């Protein structure tokens, strides 16, 4: 769907006649659009209805474009994340039968859409802001709707995980850690950083957002081969000229349908959730381990409150050597910080059992103690080697305040 130009008018004395004229012109354009859509419905075969997330073959038939509409935009709520997103859409629009099919799927499955939108609330502001900071199109913030339906624990048959659905090999390529303590494919900050790095790399490769996006889905090598094949046939290496598998052929129509929904939720019978254009969470940095079950008890918050924003943790314990931050809702930050003061007094770390791969430097850093104090507490010399199963005494007197906003 082609984006509509906005004509902003100021209601002021002496401009009533001009306003009336523009309203009349807008009404005429809407009538023309309705006529064009009626003609389109008579000449277009009804596409098969499908759930949004399912893959299906579709036509690449280009539809005639309706006339551009004039929208009178007098006032908007600047405190809404969706408005901010709309203002930063920049990926070229497409209009074809596949987009109509995807739009219809969204309209027919409103509960699924509402669930996705609800799940996105803790994350969507952060991702949109990260796109804006990098000068990237806001459409990229919609990709987790397609990849995971904004479920950070989503896992595909190909072992892709997280909001952005990184497979293990791509995760390694973009420095996402995976071990017994953490899987950064599910970590909001780290996975978003990696995904935007990857998409920027793909755009620099192709110079075209459509090709970059299908490369994210199908693989950069596959898209390059398809582009070369199109050139050998004398065709421009653009989206509509590439021979694509069914799933990849539906990727851009899925994104376009979502974009159209964000632009015109009323047309889809959807009410976008009220998401303020402000941070949902804050970051608490730390240099010592933490049992989140104890923090939840002390703060009076549910463990799910921490799990929702820290889904990259493989267990309800934060190990400082592996995870550099804890995300907490802004409105609970004071409660969490106050609970950490109590936690420090009532739950000191007394000992630690060495695991395979541990080093003395890592253990000292994890518990906020000096290496020489750790050695002294355990009668260790400079040449003492750590062995799995060895139990170390942890000296007191670490950092005075390992937690800070």
C-alpha cells in the first residue's frame, strides 16, 4: 500500500474557506478510491484465507494503484510509540495479491494479532529506538512479529531462538553467547544489537531493503545466487524478478501487511495497545551473582516479572561473568534496588564449587573479590590449579555496591 502524503493545516482566523476547499477535495479523493476498490474487487480472484504466520504460495500479480488520498492531520499524540514508528517508516511499499492475502489473514485472526501486540509491549519501544539511533527504517522493528510473534522463547525446527530467531551459526557470527548460563539469542539487548548489525550488513551488500530482508530470511548466499540468475536472464536483480521459495516470497508481503496495520488499525478492526513512547525498562548493572528467586521474594515481585525482561537466562540466577545486566520495569526499579540492599545482607556468597572451564580470574570477578584474597582464603599458591568439583571459600569485603542504575 502506497504511503499517503500528509497535508497539515493550521486552523486560524481567515483560513476557513481554504480549509473547506481542502475537505471537499479530500472527500472527492475518497470517493475515487472507493470506486477503484470496487472495480478491483470485481476483477480480482478472491485469495485463499490463511493464518498470518503460515507459509503459502501466492501470485505476484501487480494491482492497479488507487488514487492518492489527502489526509487532514490536525493533531496527533506524540507520546505514542506507534506514531513515532509511522514517522520513521522508510522501506518502499509493495502492492500485490500476496499483500492482500496477508492483510485478510490479519483481519480474520484478530485475537492472534492482539496477542502479538500485547507481547510486544515490553520490547517495542526499545527496538524502535535502536533502529532510530542507527538511522534504520522503523519497519525493522516489526520483524519479530514475523519471526517469533514477539515471543522471546520461540524456537523453530531449525533450532532458531529468540525474538529475532537466530540459528546457532549466525549467532556465533554476531557474537551471541550460548552456554549453560545464558543464551543471548533470547537476550533483548544483545539479540537486537546482533539483528540490526546483520540487517545493516545485508543492506550494505545489496543496497536494497527488500533484498536485505529476504536475505535475513533465506540467507545472503541464496539471494546472491538468485540475483545473479536474474541478471543472466537479462532481468534487473530486484524482488519481483527473483526465483524465491514460497516462505521467502511471502516475507515482504507479511511485513507490508503489518506495516499497513500499524498505519491503519481501524481498517483491520484492531485497536493498537497504548504504548507510551518512553522506556519500559531500565538496566541495573552488577558485578556479583544474584539469585532472582530471592530478589523476587524480597521485592514482592513475581519471578515472571524478571523472566519477561531477562529471557536469555537459562536459570533463575544471574552470573556476573556471563550476563552484564539485569533489566527491570522502570516503575519497579526502586523496589528492586531496595531489595538488593537487603539481599546483600541476608544472602552473602559463602562458597563456590568450581565447574569445568572456570578460571580464578573469572570466579574473582563474578563474586567481586580480589584474586589475592580468594587465594589467601583457600590457601592457594600461584601455581595451584583449579579442578571441577573443588569447593572454594569466598572472602567477604567485595565491592561496596555491586548494583547501580
